C-alpha cells in the first residue's frame, strides 16, 4: 500500500512512505495495517495498486502516473509513452548483439569438430550453417528458431 499527500483534494506528493507520514505526525500512533485507516483528516490517502497495462517494450515505455479517484478510492495510474526512433534502433541493436552472442557461443561449442584433422558430418555442417544464417531469419532478433544440434 502506498500513500499520497493531498492538498485541496488533489495529489500534492506521490508516493509517500509510512515513515514520512509518521514523521509529519510524530505524536500520532498509526496501526500496522494502515490500508484500512481513513487518512484524509491528516491530508493523506491510501493508494490502491492497479495492474500495469500491456505494452511493447521494444517501442514503448511505461511509467507510474499520478493517482486518481475512482469511486471514492485513490487508484494508481500508468502512462505509456512511445520511444523515439533512435531509442528503438538502439534497443534493437542490443537485442541483435545478444542473439549473435548466443549464436557465436553455439558455434564455438562445435568448433572443435571443424578442426583440420576431423571431418564434419553433413548434419553438423547443416547445423553450423543454420547457426550462421540466424541473423537472416525473418523474425530476427525477436523471434528466432534455433536449429537443433545433431547428436
């Protein structure tokens, strides 16, 4: 349970901790379950949590907004914001690098088989080529179908 400090029926400060409330009213004893107490005489309100809305982390960000009153109860709000094209490109480059790192590790795991004194099986050649082709997949970097390593 979080708190909001109110002034003239509007949120003045949010979030506010229970310790901040107690510091403002040092001579008042508050119960452990502060969520069941009407704090409006003190100029505070309990804020009920709400679920974050769904959003696309590749193109949007979500932040907590200022609580609003709904049916006499203060409720947490959320704000979605579109990311800039530069930020979207930066995040995509990071995801691409992470997938390439995974791909490189899988290739390195079979490098010993490709030494000059050993012969790769056709299945292993196909597997290693499929790993090299991962960046060419249509879903890259967000939807990868990893090839199955032959036994």
